[in-house]
C-alpha cells in the first residue's frame, strides 16, 4: 500500500532532532501511529496510561486501557525499539473521570466519560508530562483531521466519518491543539490496519475496544453500585400529567429516549421523556414528546472568535453517533442557547453539543458545550 504523506508534524527542525511522545493504548490505531513516527525518523517515546485497576476484569473484554492492552503496547514498543513508559494515573482517573461519571448519572444525566478522559488525564496530564520530557509534539491515534491556519491548528472531522472522534475532542484547548498531532485523520480504519500489517505490528488484527474502559461488559449500573450504592433508591414513574404509573429501582437505570426496561404496559409504547433527580422520578410519554428544538448548554469551550457570526452556516452534533443538525446559537457568560432548525429526538442532559462549520476543507470544529437539564 502506498502511504500518504504523514509528515504532518510541520515542526521546523531536522527529523532526527524532533522528539515526539506517542500515546499508546495498546490498540491498532495508536500502535500504527507509533510505527509511522518511528519509520519517518522522529525520536519516539511511547507512553501508556494505567487508568484503573482491572484485576477482576476478564481479559476477553473488549475494553480500552485494560491490563492486556498495556502488555500489547509494551510489546509494540519493544518491536519498534522505542522507549516505553507507563504512567500510573489511577487516582487522577478516579477523581476526574469515574467520579464525574457516577455523579452525572445520579443527577439524571447521561455522561460521556471519554470526553472527560481526553480533557483531563490525556490532554491535561499527559500533555504536561510530554512538555516535561521536552517533546515537540504529543501524537495520538484519534481520528480527526487538522490543518494549520495563521499559526493555530484547526480541527475537522476525519476522512473516515464512521471513525471520526472530533465530537469527543471538543473540549481540547487551542494551546493543546497546537501541540497535538493526529496522523490518522486522513485514513480510513481499513487503511490503518493495512499500514499496521505493512509495519508487521502484532496488533494489526486486534479487535477495536467497544466498552467504556472501567465499565465491564457495558454494565455501568454495577460501577455506580460499587461507588454509590445509595443511588439505587426506589421512586415513582409518572406520565406527563403527573399520574403515577409504577415504580423504579433507581434513576441511574434510565436515560432519555429509553424504551426497554420501563416495565409499564400502555396503549402505546412509552419512552423516558425526563429524569427528575431532585424528586427521584422518571417521566414517561409517547415518542412524539421526545422531540426537542431548543437546548441550553453550560461550560462552553470555544475554538474561534465570535461564534455567533457563523449562525447562518452553523451545525451541531448532540450525540457521538448523531448527524449534523442545522442550528443557531446565542452565547452569554459561558452558557449558550441553541435553537435547532428541526426537532431532534432523545437529546439527553450530560451529553455534549458540538459546533461545526462546513467549509471547503470539511466540517470544522468550533467548540461545544454540555447539554444542561433545563431545556426550554
């Protein structure tokens, strides 16, 4: 396979003098990136983060950052003959990611721990560590496409939009973006695997991770029960008129738009419309009531000047697997009101709303914010 020009570091030094840290999770993407950087002639240091204690996790679980993955990362580093370091970030990860995940569910939200992980232990703590190593860049296997414009890096959706991870990186700061490099943004996943095979990496056929790393087999309720057993508190399930239809065993078992597991018979299917953490209640109704047109956001991260100037061409994404939705935005005091052109089903507090601008390059990320409980 003919490799595209992956010399995207654009650092004004001879390659032999450029030091790069590659975040190696043990999967095919980050391993391929390490192999590419080594083959191009950079001074590569592989760094793997140990984020949680997984002694009771099955080695067959398709999770990221598990014990087997750390071993795989070390083997790839040995094969490439590059230094490999393991950073023990379990405490940081517990405080910044797991606790946030648990508290978000208890507040009636549906959290995205991968965004929190990128925002904290990866692009805050690993970024700082890379700087301490005097690295010229931190390179990862994320699927996003970046271009340089007037000294700043702009982030776009990846070529392979089925793999695109820009939604999960909306909280990255401009300073971090200028230091980060994402070589895989120009490849499809199949192309990445072919490159891994050319590099003879023993992880080239490794399955992708699917589960949240600290949630074995997708059972997030067991994680919450472990850290906050008191969150499993019985409460009422009500309809939109306030009539009690049944009981639930904890609001953490529900998410907006959910249909299965409500366990209430009705003349038409019932969906979770709202989760009221204060009253410990689940509000259900017909699917038609799931449509939302107006959203409130908190804790914005803006990657451009005067975002509102793009309102005529602005699109948003309200879930990682969702499509781009035409929208307008009003910003005040690090909060925003977003008006969608058309109603969207199943918008959930705790998820991100990411802003995009379509231009001649692609879909540019302008920032984003967290969807608040208070729709309007």
